[in-house]
């Protein structure tokens, strides 16, 4: 026989209270939000890193790299902006939202 566990009404209220207190955390994971866009761009750039260097990046290595170097080298600001825009367009996320939250102005 299965044991039925009943939760007290306060447990449901606690969950509702926590959800109400964090609407931004819930909203940003939806498609079209900043976190979603950032994750899509990061995934895109990681795939480009793997193709270029044949391995996953180390935590200290840049996802926005200068493609003309044989070793992962951070891209210049203008090149990084172009790479962010290209990745956002390729993953079909909101480019303006991403640039705004990252504090990047288009070049």
C-alpha cells in the first residue's frame, strides 16, 4: 500500500510566495528573455571555438576570440561586437536586447 503524504496549506503558500518574489528569474528563462539569448549565443560561440581549436574552451579562454590567431586570443572590441551580433542573428535571438543588457553599442 502506498503512503499518501499530505502537505500543509502553508507549504503551498510558501511556494507561491517564493514564485511571486522572483518573477524576473522565471521570466528570463523564457524564449525571448535575456538569459535565454545569452545562453544561445554562448552555445553558438562554444561550437565555433570547438571547430576552430578542436577542443572545448578552458574557463579562462575567451568565447569571443580573434580568428586570425592559432591560440585563443580575445577579440578586439569591434570584432567582439560583430561576433555577438552574428551569433545572435544565427540563433535568432533578440540582438538589441542582448546588446543593451551587455552594455555594447553597435559599431
